[in-house]
C-alpha cells in the first residue's frame, strides 16, 4: 500500500536538493530478492534480540517457554528518519524497531528472535519512506509476560513509535489479507495552488543554497525562493473556485480505475493496477501558524506504491496550471506519462479497516476507537506538528513545485490548456 513500501523513492519528478549540502539521488536499481536464509542470518547478526546477547549453549537449560497467542498489535508512528514500515535488510524500518522492542520486552522469545516468520509476522499496510501512521496493524504470535506488556514495549520504543494495544485473534488471522480497506490522510499547504512560477535554470550553481534538478542525465540548478516569495506564500489563501476545482479533480479518482500511471514499473495491461477508491473528501482550509492548509481523506480498498502521492500531485498540478481535468480521465488509459510524487511528508495512514472480520469474529473486534484520545494526542504532537514544522523550516512543498515548474524537459508537457498529451510526454 502507498503509500506504502520500503523500496525507496523513484525519481518520477526532478529531484531537488541543495547544491552544497546534499548529494545526487541514486537511480532505482533492480534488487535481488533476499532468500529466507539471508533474512535469518541478517537478523541474527544485526537486528535480533539474540544479536545483543549470546544465546545459551546447547547444554544449558533452554529458555522457559511462555504461552503465545495470535494477536492484532495496534501501532502508530512518525515515519521521519525511517525507510518505510516494512523490514528489509540494511534498512532502518518501523517494523525493525517494533520487532526489536518486542524481543527485549519478552513478547518474542530468544528462539524466535532471528526470524519474524517464526511468529507469523505480517503488517496491514506498508508505508513509504518518511510516511506516517496514526494506526496500523501487525499480526503475530506473541507472549504477554508481566502485568503491562504494552507499557514495557513502549518504554523501549522511541517516542515517535507507539503501541496502542492488542486484540487476541483467531489463529488464522492475517493482518493484510483480512483487511477490508485503508484510510489515509494527506496534508498540503494551499500556496501550492499558486500559478506556476518557473525559475532560471543554470548549468552551474549561483549560490550554495541552489536546488539541484535533473535534465535528462544532466544536473542543473535553480535558485530557492526568496524570503519575500516565502512570505507571499504564507499569506496566500485559496479561492472558493480553486478549492472546488480541486475537489472535483479528486472526485475523479472515486470508483474503479486503472492506476498504472500512479505507481512504478507497471504495464497498463497489468490487472493488479485496477484499484477501487471508496471515498475521497477534501476538508475546508485551516490556518496553522499563519499558513493555510488542506486535509484530504482517502478511503480505498487497497493502494499501490506511491499511488496517493501521485493522485494528489496530478490533481494539484492540473488545477494550478489551468489544465482541463479531463487529463485525469486520460491518465487511466493506456498512454504512459510521468506523474511526479507529491512530498511524502504530508501523507499518513489513518487506520486499516476490518469490517468483515469484526462482523464474523466471536472475539473482540479490531477497533482503534478505544485508543482515540491517545491517538489524537499523538497525531497532534508527532505527526501534524512535525509536518507543519518541517514545511516551515525546509519548504518541502516549495522545493517540489519549483522543481516541477522549472523542469526544462518534456516530461510534464501534458500540463497545458488543451489537456492533450504530447508524444514527447
């Protein structure tokens, strides 16, 4: 799921980084799938509880066996600084942190600490690098030693990752396959709807703060927005007409469509690109620290890698460039186009939905509602405030839009008043 994945960002749009402080983004390479043995060896060496302490010799008494039960573990996190939700060798992931904490707290035994498959580990939704979650589910077989295993786990985890609780489930429960749908939220500042403003492109940087963009395989540079331009963006307020156009654009994604252009490496003939969007709602603007923001709630059966970020980007770019919204309809057809990804910082998984499971189970339902107050407090402090703070300090959306507006190539030439897709695009 989009947002879903620890595979890293693909340079769908021109990447923008400072010329002085940051290095060129490496291109996506095909990765060899890891074997089960390689994963086990990696965990035993680097990431497992057993990597921190020597396992007992075979002639010593074995660890006391504590009964395990299948559970749905409810978690939330700020994804900044992590390569995504899913465990991958040599990557800092949310799951790696949670797995390690469970091992240290005694919820996973030493004997099972070298391979998550031993405890039937599975997540409801993957998330991309830097993407957040107010609620996500991990299914696993877990022990519950002590009086407060949740408190013990949270005492080990960093503050930006929390376990809300757990629900005992039937032994066959699978967090991914039994998830009916997923709800995401995307936050973006309304100044993103200001008309395109291309900046001068140079072959060499003119300042140590210049942004780096790619023209084919060539590196080019553009200046950052000036303090006066940034103040104008903070003062911008979206008009009712533009807001309604954006709502109309987002509604075009409702229903079942071929989203092959909204992910990477998929053919239009790939049946897995057919995805069903149940509802999409754009809330009224709100003021945060003097700047205006929009919240978009998206409820879909499932999402592909980068799908939501590309959906937001396509709607935003068509509206701000005065491109006919019919372009979105054309993007579901067979023609391949390059849609840039909106920044990951604005995306969060609200929660997965288990309506069918809850309806048929005789056990307690999987319900984040009982942790509502704690989750809302976490969202405000560790997600919303961090999103607003990062935008204020680093101008993430300004950098993204400057790189698109100043792109000298034909990649985004489909953004035009006629709504046509040129052959070069």
